[in-house]
C-alpha cells in the first residue's frame, strides 16, 4: 500500500511539473510578423463588438419579418388604433433593421480605424524607446566626462551635479518610454487577439502619400451621404413624420397630444441638421490638418538628412582624432530625435488619411 502511495505521489508530481512546464512554455512571448493588412484582418475576426453587431442584424431582421406578417395593409391616414400601431411598428422594425446593418458597417470601420492607430502607435512607442536609449548613452558619457573634469579641477561641483541630474533624468525617461511601449503592446495585442506578453514584429512603416482631393466640397458631400450617423438622423425624421401622419384623433385612449408629435418631428430635424454640421466640420478639419502635416513633412525629412550628414562628418572627424566621443553621441541623439519626429508625422498622416475617408470611424474611435 505504501509503495502504491509513493508511486502515486511521484506520478502526480511529474504530471504537475509537466503541466507547469507546458504552461510556462505556452506563455513564452510570441513574435509573429504582421503587416498592417494582416493586423486589420485579425482585429476584425477578433472583435466582440463586431460580432455583437452581427447578432443585432440577425435579431432585427427576425423582428422585422415577424411584424411584417401582421400588417395586412398600409394605412393612408389614421384609420384605427390597431392598424396604425401595426404599421408604425413595421416602420420602426424596418428602421431598426436598416440601422443595425449600418451600425455593423460603422463598427467595422471603427475597428479598422483603431487598428491603424494602434499599429502605428506601437511603432511610435518603439521609436521613443530608441530615442530614450540614445539620450541615456549621451548623458551617461557627459556624466563620466564631468566626473573626470571635476577631478582635474576644470569643472566645479555645480557642473558635476548638473551632469548627474541630467543622466538620472534620461534614465527615468527611458523607464517611462519602456512602460509606454509595454502599454502600446498590450493594447495592440488585445485588438488582434494576441497574449499581452507577446511581442509582434510589425512589417509596415507609415508612408507619406499626399492626399488627393479634387474638391473638398465634393468630399464633404460624399461623407454626408455615406455617414451612418447622418443616415440614422435622417431616418429618425422619417419615423417622426410617419408617427405624425398616423396620429389618431379619434382614439380616446391616446396618451399624447398631436402637438407633441409635431415637436418630435421638429426635434428630429434639428438633431439631423446638427449631426450634419458636426460631420461636415470634422471632415473640413481633417482635410486642413492633413495639408498642414504634409507641409511639415518636407522640413522634417530635410532635418533627418542634415542630422545624418552631421553624424557622418562627426564620425569621420572622430576617426582622425578631430572630434570627441561626446560629439558622436550628441549627433546620434539628434538623429534619433529627428527620425522620431519624421515617424510621428508620417504615422499621423496615415491615420488621418483614413479618418478623412471615414470621419465617423475617427469620431467613434475616441480620437
């Protein structure tokens, strides 16, 4: 009996160890390579909100068919409480069905918008870590130089303390940048269905492609036609008008006066006008912001070229003994900062270009 118990305990321990080992192996950070298109596909397939929107479409279709089967005719005017109620219910059910389909498409656009933002946001977070690392190397060397200068009496204590404080500040900045990078990873991973500890390799970098718009007014008109929020606002006007036309003055049990439905119609019209104004304003704002970014890009690109040349010259001088290590590190830091600025501009342009094509998605993404 004792041998059996010992054998059982040994087997159990081995099994538990294997399970723990497998669990640890399963949580090893994965490094899948992802293009932006692949990330979007994964995000769409993983989105719970999009799945819920799909269920809403199916449900509203079922309700619409159920109500439609009960409607025998379409009343031209108030013809009786039950007929009016059934037809009004059918209009509402049909509207809900159409709304659910539009909402599903809008939700899909929003997921794409969020993925683009998260993808390029992750690249930007990586670049900020690179800049922070360059700054740490630079200030560490400055501290070492300051320490030597202090020992030989060519630098005062204040200069030494300032160099030390600068080095500590950049180290704190590197810690903050790494934490921001971890946060960017977990947000992106959640969108595309990866584990929080995974570290995907992003294959696409943002490209600056000038926005091609022949007519801003035409683009504003397109947005107003395609926008789900403006469409929904206009359908609410239709519903309010149907309810007004089907008001039954003969119904002694009616719960609201005719004037109340007139007010409902007026409110729907005002609300629709407001929605259109907001969408039009957002579209114009995105357009002019994109044009400003495009103007900034050329300058940022030129700064990178200048920084690259400055680093090359510093390296040549250093090789022949005409420049110091500090000058090399300063040039590397300046180049890293300029590259980060260029990436930020390119990424913002990519994000806002998609936003300009579908501003409702940009508004819904919380940007």
